[in-house]
């Protein structure tokens, strides 16, 4: 039984997996953005080959360095969720099979002792990469202790997330005797543990008494976020409490439902994402805009070509086609079928033609460009009550409260009603003289205004388009998987 307990500590079941099956694909897409998995091998100080993977944008942005989070657990397959959480925030993710785990070399694990040397090799590799800026650590269970042991020696680490860390290996082994109901006197258990200590030193080349997080916590000043499941019976929550109480740096503790191996709740992942965003300061990679208005027309992370979405989808969104967004065209028409939009114009020209927004760029031969902006100011009604309706536009075709109608009027009495937009347009049916007088007054108001209303209107439209396309991307990804 003692030999079984020794193997339980230094030789747990080893994960033998196929990287192409259990890891993210070498080229994959998340929310319309392309990423890649770069596999590599590093050699630690004991001569063992470490199998590693680095998730990063594809292609990597030019003349820009990105931060990186090293995910530490046992093997690389555990880092899939970390990649999903951090990559959209422009944070690359590096993960590895520690020595003695997964596909890396080595016969034994050391629950953090030798793993901290493996982590040092990874950090050195990333430091030599000019594309990587700040480095953070995200450890779980053994990986949390590994991160803590290494962080005490390297204060340049920007931040650490420590999930289910144990405070002292010897005390943990004593607790596991009670958890697994091994009915032996405590004196006998201590003698058995001393015997195990000598065997482990001989086989795995480390002393279980040296793995004590409580010794390094008081001299570690790296910002840390502790997490622990309330129902964890393997490493009980009081271990994180002990480490946190003695930790010298800025820290926060999050407790959540679950056990040692259960999936973490979404609010915990949100806290992790916010924490790393604050300590790593990832850059914003959105395309630079030539004007202050252009960014509201740009779809940012959801470019049509990059997401694999046809440009006709934008016409469907604006025209109200598909997913219960019917479009009514012609004031005298009684047909309920949505008409087909026959146009060869670009999305920009089509939006301008419907009167929703002015042209994106000013053209030298376009004499009506300057007139389009006061027309937008004239036809759009934007009030605080419209802000409250934005939250009801999170899903299309749902049974929630219907969208406010949006309409524009033209000289040929052609009426288009848009239910996808939360900002309504009000029609005008005044005489030419009254309209001209009102237009003059509007021009004076526009000159005096700061333009903030216009920015907010365009931002509302941009948000609506992004939500519509994002839903289509997620639907296609789920359908394909």
C-alpha cells in the first residue's frame, strides 16, 4: 500500500494524447479572428525534452509585441479553455507538458519542485522572443505551486493566477490519509511518510519537505489572484487561505462551487481575464482609423472577409432579410414577402443610399457629401429612451420586446422600415419652405455642437452590425463542429 501511495505522489496516471485531436487546430478561428498553434520543443536542465505549444494571432502583428500567459497544470490539453479566454484580449498563451507529464520526457513528477525549473526554461525562451512583452503565470493544482515557487525567484512576472494551490506537501499527504480513510494511528502514518520521503528522494530526486508554499509566500510581491472550489476534497480550500494570508503582494481570493477537477464558472474566468488585462496591459490591435468617425463603420474583429461571411449578409441585415427581420418596401404594397435587394453597390454606398449614414470617405467629385451630415442630423432621433432599448437587441428573431421601427423618407415616398437598428428615424413630411428653414436652423446647431451625438449614433449602428455578424459566426462554428 505504501508503494501505491508513493506512485500516487510521483507517478500518477500519465496522459498519453494526440495533440492534433485534443489541442486546438494548428490554424483556427475565434470570433472571426485567425490564430495558430505553434508546437516546439525545449530542453530543461536535466536533459529532458519538453513538448510545448504557443497560441498566437495569425499572422502575428507587425512591429507590435504581445503579452503571454504560461498555463501550468500537467499537460497541454488542459490549456484549451485558457486560450479561448485570453486570445481575444490580445494575450498569447503558452502551455507545456512538464517533465514526467504528458508527452515530455521524464519518469516522475515532483509536484512543483523540478517543474519550477521547467518553467524557468520556458520563461527564458519567451524573454528571448522580441514579439513577447510581459509574462504572466496561470497555474492549477500542481501548476499553481510551480508558479508560486518560481515567482518567488523572478519578480519580473507581471501577475499570477493560482487555482487550487496546496500550502505544504507533507501536510497535504497527512490530510489525504484521512480523506481516503486509511485507518492507521497517526504515529504509524508519520513513520510511513518518513519512509516515503526517503524513497521519493531516491527515485524522483526531491525532498517532499522542501515543497512548502508558506515559506515563499511572505517574500513574493507579484500581484496574485487565488481561486479555489468550495467542495474540493483533494486540496481543501483552507490551503489557499493559508497562502493568501501570508502572501506579501497584492492579492485577491475567489471561492466558487465545484470540486478539484470540475469546470470553473464563467464569473471566475471573467475575473481571470480582467486580472490579466490589468497586469499585462495588452495593446489594442484594431485597425487605425483615418477619421474619428471611421471606427464606427469598421467591424473591427469581425471583418467580413476574415470571418468567411458573404458581403450579402450586410445587405440582409440592413434590408431586414432572414431570421425574422422582414422588410416592408413601398407604402402601397400589401405583400408580406421580403423583397430581394438587387444592388451591385458596396456596403458603404448601399448604407448611404438608404439614408442610414453618410459616406465613409469624402470624395473630391461628391458635392453632396457635406449635405449628407446635416441630413443625418435631421432624420435621426436620438434620446435617452433609445439607450434603454439597446439591451433588448442582443438577439435577433427572439420573442423579447420588438425592436423600435426605423424609417427614412425620400421624395418618391419610398418607405423602408428597419427593425435591426435600435435608433429610430423619424419621417418628415413638411413643405419645402418649412424644410429649408428648418435645415438652416439645423446647420447652425450642427456648427455649435461638439459632434458627440453623431458619434453615438454611428456607434449604435456599429454595435448592431457586430452583434448580427457575431451571431452568424457562432452559429456557423457550432454547426460545423
